[in-house]
C-alpha cells in the first residue's frame, strides 16, 4: 500500500473516531461540561433565540461596522473591567497583536516579554513576528507564571510584559495575588507596560479573591474572550485607556477586523455575560470538588500513576495526566460514554511523553450535578475499560 493510501486510511479512521466522539457527547446523559460549540447549528441557534430577548432589544436595528449592539457590548465590557473603553475584535489573536503593536509604538520598543507557554508562542504560528513586527522574548519557561525576580533579572530590555491569566498550557495556573502584584511592580520598575492575556480572566476572581475591575486595574490593557468561558460564538475585546482603544480600532480596520455585521456573535457574548459570568465562581468551587474526587477515584482504582494538576484547580479547568497512550484512553472514555451514557473525559487526550497523556477537564453547569461519590464511581468504571483497552493494545 502506498504512503498516500495509508495516510488516507489513517485520516478516515480519525474522522470516524471524531464522529463517534461527537455523537457520544451529544447523547451522553452525564458530562462535566456541555459546551455549546459541540452542539448542532440548530441547537446553537435555538439556544440563542431563547436567551437573546432577555439581554437585548431585538427590535433595534442591526449593527453596521461596529455600531449599535457592538458598541453596547464594548460599553458593558469596559464597565465590568473598570476601563475607560473597550473595542470588540473578531479574534483574540488580532486583539492582542493590535494592543502590543500600539504599545510598541508608544514605548519605541517592539520587544514583548512573555512566557514560553504563552498562547502566541505555542498556538499562533509566530504571528507576533511575521505579521506585527513584534519581537517576543521568553522571560520564563516553568509550569507557572514568571516571578518578580525573573522579570527584574531578565538580561535584555522589553517594552511590554504580557501575562496570560490563567496560563492555559501549564494547567490553567495562576499566581497568588501577592505574586501577581509583585510581577507587575517589577515590570513597572523596568518602565515596561503590562498587558493581560485574559482570555479566561473571567474565572480568576475566586482564586485572587478580588473583583474583575480590581484585577484588570493592575494592567495597562486587557484582552478577554467571549467563547472560552462564556460559551459565545466567538469574539474578543481589548480594554484599556480611551486613547489606546481608539488607536486599536484604527488598527482593527487595517487588520481586516472591521466586519460589516456581527450581531449574532455579539448577542451570544451578551448572553454569556448575563448567564455564564455570574456562575463561573460556582463552577470554580465545584471544580475543586471534582478534582479531589478524581484523585481519590484514581487511587482507589489502583492506577499505577495519575496526576490532577493543579491538585486544587485555580479556575474551573485543570489537567488530568495518565500513564497510557492517548488513543488507549480516548477509546476507553468513548466506550464508557457509549455503554453507560456517562462521558467522564470528553476532551482530547494529548501525548505528554512516552506512554503518558493528558487532557483538559472543564467543570460547567452540567458538572454541578455530580457529587464526589458520582465522580469516584465514574472513575472506577472508567478504570475497568482503560485496563481492557490497554490489554487489547498489548495483545494486538
């Protein structure tokens, strides 16, 4: 068989597995989070049609190039974050490039200090450098946010420090409030501006013990997402001083972000702010219950090695690590969903090393129904299927 034929068969197998996972998720009676992005188009539209009249006057005219409902959302975000203004962007990638190139012009320094695991470094194909003329430098690379001492001791200058809160690829981790304020102070000592990559900033209030506006006030500018935690269709906002926001809107146009009409996405963002934002602290607190129960369940099941990271989640999302290949765990989780209606681990599993994989767990409204005992029982059932899949792999 030719290489192209083998690749075609592999793609087909992966597509079939993806279709099975999607079908199992939609049919599952119990999941820890039921993200709208995994629903059908019909389902998403029906949910928006039901919720939208409660958050906005649908008899108002639609938006044209960023007015009306878009402007209303921008005002709402600025009020929540306590900033002078906010600008809606179609993507967070665009919002952050615009923010940091604006700061680069003001500081006369295109260098941006960031963590090695920050989203632009890992997921954006060198967009900072190739599109916006920025020069990222890695101020830290451990599974945590940079420390104040690392910022003070960094051997070369930078005009802006970007902090991802929480740091997703390290396990949705956050510093303590004291550590965060010290890092910001250290950046100020270097005359650097501070920008928060706050795609998931909405759910940090429990960990920091502070309201959103107090957290945002530490930074010179903040980006937030409307789909990662608020379950919107997409979109982002850049918040900060009025002069920065106005300049950002000019660059938004230049980057192709001045879209003719965006009311469906903006409506979904307003629904998320109304419905999901107030519940995020509840999700965070219950994520800690779920994480503890997962640890207990793994220990009781006698798994040779497992890890929940962080042990006490900083947000409503965290990582689970298991000593198996991703496809073995994926198939075990899928079998559990198809045979019992409980989809304990519905996310993707990623190779983390030889014979080691991890997944991201999100606890949302659906997860609030799970008691610790429910989680431990689901882990025990999952462990049986995991052993079976591992055995089949060894025999095959």
